[in-house]
C-alpha cells in the first residue's frame, strides 16, 4: 500500500519541513490545507528563515519584532516570487522633482528638491521625510562657497550617514560633506578633495571610504586611490593615508570595476587584467583587492589577480552589455561576484546574455555565536570552507588560486608571441549550474575541460522571449536572492483615441525571468550524482544540480489584439491588464534597483516636469495615501483611496481596483520633520 505524504504523522511532516528551503516550503504549503498549517508554524518558519535567509531584512525585522518569523517567512516568500515572476506589488510616483539627482541605497531614497536634500525610507514604508537644508549646512560648516555657483552631488546613504559633494563651478576641487542623521550624533564632517573625478563613497557604521580615479600609476595610466575616515573618532576629522589600488584596471563603476564594504573590509573588483589590448590572450581573470578598515595602508592591501573568469575561446563579448557588481548573499552573508555578459558562445552569430556568480575567494569572518537564540542558523557552505583554506596571493607572490602559464601547449599562435606580449593561460575550470543563469533557458554547462569550444555551438534557448536593443533597455539588474534578472525597457503600446481609432504610443515595461532549483531526481527516479572533473577526476559538489527556468515576461504584458473589443462586445466592460495598468512614461534619466524595489527617474518630453517612480516587489511596502489618475484623449478619471501602511502582519493584497493587487500611486504628501 503506498504511503502518501499527507497521511504521515504530523511530527514526521514537521521534521521533513526542516530540510526544505524557502521556496520549497512555500510550494509544500500551497498543495493542501493540511500542509498550509505546517508552513504557518512559528518553529518551521523560524528554521527556514534563519537557515536560508538569516541576513535578509525580513529576518532582521523578525528578531527585532519578538521573533515573528511566520510574518517574515511569508513576506520573504512573496517578495521573491513577485520578483522572479515580474509581478510588482506596488508602483507609483514618489515625488515630482529633479529625476537625475537622486540615489537609492539600502532602501533609503535621497533626492534633491530645490536647495534641500530629502530622505525617504522606502523599506520601512515611512510616511514622512527627513529634510536637509543646503544653505544651513554651508553656514554651519563655514564653507566659503557661493550658493548660486555650487553644485550638489548625492553620493551615498548608509547607517544613517548621508554623504554628498559640494563643488564650485569656479574651482576644480570640492568638499565632501558627511552628515550623521541619527538624533544621538548630529555631527557634520567636511573633507576637501583635490579631485572628484569618478568619485564614489561607501561606508558602514564605523568607517567611510571615498575614492577617485585620479592617481597616476608608474605605467602612465590613472588608478584608483581610496581614503578612509573613522566615523567613531572624537577628532573632528580622522582619516588615514590614501591606499592606491595599483594595477586595478578599469574606470567604469558597474561595468568593469566594483567596490564594496563588507565585514570590516573594503573590497575592489575588476574584470580586466591589462591596460593595453592583448592581441593574443587565452584566459580572462578577475582581480580582487581588499584591506581592513581598521588598518587602511598600502602594506595591508591584499590582492588576488587570478580568479578564474572564462576562456576567450568561448566566444566574443559585447562589452556594452557587461554589468559587474558585488552582492551579499541573504543566506550565508558571503560577498558574491555577479557579472552579466552578452556572449557569442561558440563563436556563432547568435548571442545571449548570461549572469555569472561566484563567491569572492577571501576568508570570511565567523559570526559570534555567544547568543544562540538571536544568531542566524548558517547552513554548511563548502565554498566557504574552501575559501578559508585557500592561501592569499599578493601582487608580489606566486599565484595561489589558479595555475597560470603564458600559453597552452602546442598552440598555433605560439610562434607569433613576442617578448612584449603578455598572454595568460589557465586550464578551463568547471562552471557549476548554480553559478550561471542564462537569459533564455539552460546553457551547455558540462564539466569538460576541452579547449576546443568553437566547434560545439550552444543549444538553442528553451524559453525564448521578447528581446530589446541596448538603447531601449534603460536599466539592467540581477537579484541574487530570487535568482532572477530585471530590465526596464522601452516598448510600444496601442491605445484608443477619442474617435475610436488606435494609436501607437511609447511605454515602459518591466522585463525579467527567474529560475528555481529542480528536483534532485532524474527521469528514472534516481537521485542525481555529482559529476567528475575531467582534469582532476574528483567529484564536483553541486554539479548534480538542475534548474527550471521560467520564460521571459513583460509587465504590464503586451495587449493581445482584439481582446478588449471582444470583452466590450460581450458586455463585460473589462479590459486587459495592459489597458488598466501602465508605468509612468518619460525619458529615463536614472534608475537604481535592489533586492525588493526599482526606482527610476523620468523626464516628460512634453515639458510636464520630472518624476521619481517607485516599483516595489515587497508586499510589506505601503506608503501613505495614494491617488489614481488616468489621463488620455478620452478624458480624465481620478479616484482616491487610502492604503494601509503595512509594516507587520500577514502580507496581503490591498483593495486597489487593479489586477494582481497592483497599486497605482500618483503622488504623496509627506511631513517635514527636519529644519
């Protein structure tokens, strides 16, 4: 007699649930009412959240809210599903102001409005703003700047520390202004910078790092120099000597270089290895550098310049689509390299974009386990154990992570290599399926170490979807937590005019797709075994994993011709989602995304002003009072409704009058809480 899972004793099902991750546990609860009760259990939700999302905002809030893990689990699950399926929970215009002068960091939206800097906490669903007056800052800091000739550039906001740059058009230098927004500090620090060329700022609660691409290296090319400021120092200004990132190639942040502060270290990453073009080269590597924030000096700089990236024989790359960043895993707190590349795999005419991920190969700090009740439950991480045992390679030492030579044996280009050439070669490395997310379905990710990849073109994509040119793709982002990518694209839409005819107008849509881990069983019902590395003969952990890829989706979806007319002829009076919901349209001048929201700024080509728009996938984000307004040739319709600010409780869909619980927010009024 077969044994069904729903007929097992509750205690056994309860123990089985402990071995399921967030998405698997959500699928279990959706099967029947019996299992939904299991998923609502506080103990099961706590185990899942602390084991697989211990460093997420939901887990932090659950610990802060007296262990409300059931609420945290369902909010986390709905947020990941919404992002992976491109189904936002909320969107609307946050404010009408300069669309290009804003930053969105760690859930805090900072934007300029006249001579004021306004800060709005999106993650906390705040209904009020903090306002910083630029003239008052100039008076308090006693800076000799003329307000009419001063330009303000917002740089960063983190740990209640706001940083911006003040520049005078009559001078090449500028002033870095650091303001402590927290009530218990209220300090203000100013630092003169000789050069603001490609300046960046990142910080944690104790240290702030700022850098510019202005230092000249011994090779004649500009390099990055980074300065550190101690935010806890009693001295008005305490900063160390600048650390020059020698031989870190690249000057375009987000494309070929990336910076981050994590666990007390400053990190710098580059996907290039040479300032000059190498005509003959075989293998591409990442270069990663770091130094401790407590001891920022040139002697403390650690360098790994041989992190395996790809074989150049895999195919050409369209560098215009390359995105490079450092993201932190919500489950392990590991700093992870995330890079998007559009490649002509197999040197064919077809190309597709693929997101590649791998942990940064530096030792990670072990969390303090002094309080077992509040500490996250970390899963065992083979990659982390490997990184802890890997010796570090400095710029003057031998390579420690990859065996590198100048060229492969018996290569036809060897006679053409001159002493001036600097080719690099390493044996092909196996790429795990979890570390490669193709745009249109599965890639050929075998563990073969053969160098001949040009004769085997990749398989055709299994889930093709709509594609857009680069100039129509306004923003690109990847969400490591939900294993999904998101694009903001410009498309065309058909609308009805007052005389009943149709007209084609431009519109903005979200485009994305996600993936999830497939069953560990093969087609015959057997558990998949890891594959062997052809080079070493060892089993490669993770090579047995398979993934299920969702098709590329557009939101709002494209209207199917004839659907609206057919509905009206039937007397239903209901149109498609594409007619009911539309993202605010305009020329996109700036866009930023994180793991739960997308914020973009638009300028109305018709002179209607500039706006900042929020698109959120977090069911817990509800901001103030919303107004729905629809304008067109057929007239104007306005409808007001109050939306409850949800910071806790079960994440539910609001009464919005739109499909899929999507709320349209035209404009919000906020309380001024700072002078």
